[in-house]
C-alpha cells in the first residue's frame, strides 16, 4: 500500500479502538452496508477505514443510542433524505418524552405504594374514627356501571377490571392501577344510600396527560374511618355519617373509599384490603 494512502487509513482494529466499538460491530456494519471499509488490501484482504469515516460511524451510533434499530438506520441512510431523518428524530423525541412521563408516573406510583404501606403500619386499629387533614389529590376515574355495594366484592372486582381495561386503552402505566379508590355522591351518602358513582386511581397532576375524567380532590379536613374488610364498608359508612352528625360536621363533598394496601399479600383466594373511608367536612369553630 502506498505510504501516502496508508497515513489516513485505519485498520479495523485501530478504527475499533479509536471509536470504542468492537471489531465484531464494525464487521456487522460492513455486512449490512452501513459502514464499508474504504480500502481492502488485495493481498491480505485486510479492511482499512478512512479516518474521515468516523463521522459516519458517529451518526450510526448516535441513532442507535436514540433507540433506533440497525435496520431503521440502514433504511434512513440509504435514502439519503435529510427531511426523513428529521421526521424520524422528531418521532423519537416524542417517544422519549412519553417514556419520561411514564417513568415519572411510575416513580410516583412506587412512592405512593411505599407511603401506603407506611400508613398501614402506623394506622389505628380497624374501626377507628378520626378527623384528619389530607393534602390535595388527583384521580383518573370512570363512572361505575353497576352498584357493587349490592353485588359485593365480585361486582367490585368487575368494576376494577373495567377501570384497568380503560387505563390500558389510554396507555396508563400499569403500576398506577393499584392505587384504587371509589366514591359515592354526597347526597346519597347523607341519605345513607350507598350507590357507587366512580372508581378511580390516585396519582399526581400528570394523570391529566391521559385524557378525560381527570379530577382534583381538594385538600381539607376529612372524617375518616379505617377498616380491614371490604364487607364492613356499608356499616362503616353509616358509622362515619353518625360520627359527623354527632359532632355537627357537615359533609362538603363526595364520600370516598381509599384502598390503602392489601393485607394478606400471599392469599390468592380474594382481595383483602385495608381501607380508609373518608368524607370532607366543614364545621363551626368555637372562638
């Protein structure tokens, strides 16, 4: 090989070392036609790359790092269409933003699960009634198609299934679907009529990114009752209303039931929940 040519050529090993890739990777790129050596020695059959081909290698690796497959990269580079490359990059950028939103939602869901378990460990005994300040919360809901207070836990499971199917349709991360809650309209609660109105998941403000039926539950004082059995909820709701009436607390919003955590994590027979019944209240202050 002429010395003047050899000066700006790199052997396959030198090209690999200079760009922190393997020789096998360069051979794969060669077979696919993504990056062919600029010179092949006729006698030794050794591959040599022009040092200026590093820029082509940089583009391939850059697109790979963005999550594009080698087949996609090959198709883009073969067309030599800068507008097409721009469009693909815009699509990938949008995908990355969606992944970031999903990861943020998953992070929030994990933190919520940790907090739920901690609340369960520190919560009062089942049947305890308390008055608590609860921070602002966000929910994503669907209307209940059947009143599971009449149909029992089996009907509740059907409602959970409907909610999760809707969440899947909206591409909501599955991890968010375990922070469950239900509601009854205030007027029904005050008449001691439990008619399921909404079933929902709790989350942060990013739930609004997943479409309609996003709602904010404002912070405030809530009359709460803790229970460790779904079948006790109807009686517990009556006790909670009686507590409000006895203390002259006025319900100011819908009644909520929050599934705080699963009690028997290893029992496969049924859902066994630790729940917090709650209703926002206003009351007169004695000055």
